[in-house]
């Protein structure tokens, strides 16, 4: 209060004392004196912005761009984890690490004695006893490093989500709704790690009643992949909505139909990718390596060999491969769906009614051509259509060549690329927020 009174008195005195030159000189002397006293921030005299519009609001468009790019980067890391996990599965490396420790396993074995101890632990489990009893230590090192790399990549994904979340939260970059979203994403990353170990445990269990090749449960594998895909979709969607401004489109009936069509197509793409986990979990890609027929028949004889019937769709390799080819039965009436699941009602007419992701994407493309859409939206739909045909070609090639690892890994990566383009289409067609 005392300094404020002195400042006001001096300023008034300077204004009464004389002209503009002396006023400017006295004002400069006053600012120097106040600076020495540690109070140099006089808004009117020092030229600091005084209007409310000059105050920086957080969050704003600039911080939204930063957060959006961060989420896109995180989604890219999740793609890397999915691809690396697929390669780990294809090389039969996922059961090489028989322990799970959050910190201790971050350092792989260093000495010969440590490697031999790790190999000795692996030899106690079914995969070595049944499949790899002739495996040498160098061969074990290869599959160990594959699984170790996958787990370390998962930890990198976790840090990429959690550390920036803490930083951006402290800086005030998140809106109230965004805080809930990023907390959900971080929690999902933690859940994904636990689910991965739960999946691996299923392949380490002794099963005296089974003489099959040791493998992880296809249910847990599908849950692990599905949760990774959900994490990826949520991160990509949130990032795109922060970076891409929504188009101001006229809310016509055809646009609403196109949105529903795009959502349904995206759901089919997601289900197709998820069904690939059942194919991988049961090695169903090695059952019928012919196309378009399965062996000599359009509908194989052992399609519904298991009882009860529903069990075939998750545990019968023939049905799982068939389901991945066709994916979803689409009928006009709900009662037809019930009858389609009964073995005595199985007929060729059911499969004539089937609709695949490729058909849905082609229909979406043709439907969109008859509408006036922004250039970005048209580009996204065109790329989605092109990728769908490329993905089908990859899948057929993988099947006919008996699932070679490089081609199978490319096919799995293609499914994520297809899903990414479907999300981009949905982001371009979304409604303008009110």
C-alpha cells in the first residue's frame, strides 16, 4: 500500500510538473526506481497486455494440437506392440519367458550361467517337453529375445502414456472431459500388461488330458489383442478429433445414412481383425490352404463337428477359418439368425446372404460417390477401399503359401492399417460439436 501511494503521488507530480519530454524522463526514472525495489511490472507504463483477450487460456487450440500429436504417437507405439506381438506368436516365442517381473526382467541374462539358468527353467514347461526338446541354447536365445523385446516395448508404451499424462495434467493442458479419457487410457495400458501375462500363463499349464501342441488359450489371446485394438482405436480417435477440425456438413438424411454405414463398416473391420486372433490361436490358417473353396467343397464337412454347435465358432479350427473368411452372417429377419446357428438348418442360402468387410467397404465407397463430401473425407474412403482389396490379396496369399512368417506379419499389420483408415473415415464424418 505504501509503495502504491508513493507511485501515485510521483506520477501525479510528474504530470503537473511540465511537458511531454520531462514527463517521459520522469516516468523512465520512476520505472528504474521501482525495478530496483523489485516492483517493475507496472501494466500501464511498462507496456504489458492489460486486456482480457491478451491472457493465454489453457487448454487452447495450441495445447490441443500438442495433446493430439502425443496421442497419435502413442497409437503408433501400440501398433508396434501389436505387430511385434504377432511376430512373436508366429515364431512360437511367446512362451520362452516363464516368469513375469515388472522391473527385474527388464535386464536380460548377461553371462553364460544366467542363460543356462533361464534355459533350464524353460525346459520344465510343456512347450519344451513336447515341441522343442531338441532345442539348443542359441535357438532358445532367439525366441527369448523375441518375447523380451515384446515385453519391453509394452513397458515403453506404458511410459509413453503415463509420463506425458502427468506433465500435461500439471501444465493444465486437459479439459475436464479429456482428463477422464487419458486416465482411462492409462488404466487400460496397465490392464493390457496384466492381460498379457494372464494369456502367457495359459500356455505354461500342464494339460495331461491333451496331446495337442502347447499354445496359449485362443480366448485369452483374443482378449489380449482385442484390448490392444481398443486402446489403439481410442487413442487414434481422440488424437484425430483434436487435430482435424470437424466439417460443417448439412445434416441431410443421406449423410446420416452414410455415418451409420461407416460405423457398421468400422465394426466389421474390428471384428475381422479380432477373429484373426482365433485363427492364430488355433493355427487355423494351416487347416485348409486353398481358395476360394476349402478343399474340394464350398462348405467343409467338419464345419460343425463339435458339440454343442456354438463351440465350433471358437474351438473348431475349420469353423474359425471359415468364419474369418466370411466373418458375419447378415440376414433380413432376426428369426433367420436363430435358425442359421442350428446344424440342420445350415444351407448354401445362408452363405449367399453373407456380407464381408470387403463387400461393406465397397458399398460404402459406392454410396459415398453419390454425395458431395469434403476432399479429405473422400480421400479417406478411397484409401480405405484400396486397402481393403490389398488386405484381401495379402490374406489369400498368406493362406495359399502356408502362412509364411513375413507375409503373415504383413497381413496382420494390414488389418491394423485398415482399422486406422476406418477410424479416419469416422473422424471426417463426425458431427460438429455444439
